[in-house]
C-alpha cells in the first residue's frame, strides 16, 4: 500500500536525535553478526555472473518461493519496474490496486520508461479488490483499447495479509483471460509468518514475485525478483538497461543470505509487539484505529491532535510518519520490549496531559 512519507513539515520537527524510529521497517540497520558476514563475503563481478554470494542468493530465494530463477536488484522499486517491463510491451496495460506501491509510490516508472498504462482498481480498507473489478477492467479485443497484459497484486498491503483463497481466485481469473501475474511481495514474508504458511504457497500460482530484503529482514538494501527462467532472463537485460547491474554486490547479497537464514522467524516478534501496542492504545481517548487492520507489523492511527502528537513524540526521540490527522507506526527488529514500553508511555502520556 502507498506508504505515507513524512511531509517536509513533519520531517523538520524531527530535529531531536531519533532513538526509536517507527516510520518504517526500512530504517533497520544491519546488526553486528550481519556486518561480520558482509565484511568477510567473497565477491566477484556480478555483471559477469561471477559473484558467488549473488548467485547463491538468487538460487536460495528462488527455492524459498518455489520459482525457477531469481535476479538480485538494488531496490523493490526497480524490481517491480523490471518485472512490469519484462511482462508488458509499449501500449499494454497493467491492472493494479489503487493504493499499491506500484500504482502510487514508484513515480509512474512503468508509464514513463515503458509506455505501459496503469489501470488502478479501487481497494477497500484491507487492500483488496475483487474478481468483478478485474473482469470489468480487462479490455475487449478492440483497437480503441490498450491490451490488458498483467495483474499486479501486493501482500501485505498496509500491513494487512491478503487472504490466500482470494489471491488464488484473482490469479485464476487473470490467467483465464491470458494475463500474466506479478506479486509485489515487499513484505511477503510477514504474510507467510502471520499465516504460518510456507512462503512458496503464497505465490504458487503467480508468475513473478518481488521480494524485498531491506524491510523487516534488516538488510541495508536489495530485492530479488523471482519467476520463470525465461522472464528472469528478459529482466536481466532490463536491469542492465535501467542501470541496476551491480559489480561486487556480494557484500549485500551475503547480508541477504544471512537474513534469510536468521531473520524470517523473528518477524513474529514484530507482529506480537504490534498487537501489544494496539492493546495498550485501545481505548485511549482522542485516538482511533481499526483493530481488524492490525495484522502484522503496522498500526495506522487517527487523531485530530496528530500533528501535536508527532511533535511531542519527536521531542522524545520517537519518530512516526504523520500526515494530517493520520499516522503510521511500523515495528521492526530494532524495536525491543523496552522501546515498545517507551512508545506506549509517551503516547498515553500525551493524551493524559491536562
Ligand atoms: C509495498 C512496497 N513495495 C515496494 C517498495 C519499494 O521498495 P524500495 O524502497 O526498495 O524501492 C516498498 C517500499 O517501502 C513497499 O512498501
């Protein structure tokens, strides 16, 4: 779902050093063990296919998600863009949720760089659109229309896990109309852990998947695009074209491999702490949120006093993403129980002030 980046005004109030950063799980930093793995990583020139850690990461993520091949990219945005360009030609069209990252947080890259049109489908508060919307949006074979080529899904959406039977039904529908399918799985592993399902099950029927390493897994940067070998080979050329061919990228890939081994299971702790935060804030006068949407590591708050709350927290070293009366709080590996307790006390303290 469209992330809520802090406005310039909100950023400017964060002039105290941030000690507890709840703006996103992208702020996580590599821990000491990950840094040691990075420092000792064997590397090679990945544009020549020589980097052992990149090659291993691509194989290991492909295995994890049950796909034939993988491609390591610098960011989730480039991974999504590369996939859309690999699936679609000029004048073709993508169906995508109106609040999904591809639709509103990637600077219209597919339109600008690929002449690919986006048809945004309205999503509900859980990030869903339905089969009827997909059916209605697929264009007829009529030369007045673009050719509908690809359905893009996202999981999780704004922290909400997408129901698997619903995803499967959407994919079946897309395939029955000859569409390819792509999953923005920036936080797919949160969805897998929350449902206690193997990650491959979540994307079984989907053609390509973009998996971010730099969100809750704690890697400094990087995403892997997974899919059929033939699509990934096309994507490899596109990655070079977009300037994403990296050289000794194994330093980062080694961190990614480390995270896949050590940091997936611990996402459950972030989910548990998010529930604890929701419980602690439930009933606070002046603060609202939809408990049903608290499913993984995100909490979306509403309050007429939000700007003042954000400023109050910032003065105490706690950063949240606040826009108008809304705010997003994201829990991650750097928020332990002590930090959580400070956050609860600060928010409760703000609303209890006389
Ligand atoms: C759902 C989703 N997809 C894709 C991305 C893009 O990832 P990156 O910031 O690595 O480009 C993000 C980033 O926050 C995201 O939240």
